[in-house]
C-alpha cells in the first residue's frame, strides 16, 4: 500500500532554512511526480511545489518562488523540499502528496514553525 512519511520540520527563526523529506513506499516511485502542500492554522491546504516523475520539471507557488526548491531522488524513493529565507507566514503543516492509480495519497505531515 502507498505510504508517505514526512520529516524534517521544526522551529526556525525568520530568515532560516529547513529541509523537509518525504519517504515513499508501496508504488513505483520513479513513475510518478510528487507534490508538497501546506496548511496553515485556519487556512485551506495549498500547493507549495510539484515535481515531475524524472525531476526535470518543477512548479512553485508564487509565495515561495526563489526561496524553496523541490527535488526528487528516485534511488531513495524520497522527495525533498529545501526551504530558505523562511518567513513567519511559512508556518504550517507540510504534507507530501502522490497521485497513484487515480487516487491521492497524503502523508501525515510535518510541522514547520517560523518564529523569533
């Protein structure tokens, strides 16, 4: 069965960096693109970044362009989100998502708190 496990969240000061990881299992990872979403308190879940199955194509929300980088290691079945120049408004639970066999699969999320 498809499983996604995020890690790497934590508390960071404004301007700091964090790298999130999402380990995937239960499907042929290299055949699928992956996405990162986030959900801030009281807000809807929003797309942060997406990457194609081979990693050659990426897309980002305007709010994170130039600060966040998504990458994919097909040998490790892992997708990453490097977050730099973090802002208070980046505080959220971050989720990775896979779309496999016509279904969406989500991890349980990892909390990122940006605070001074």
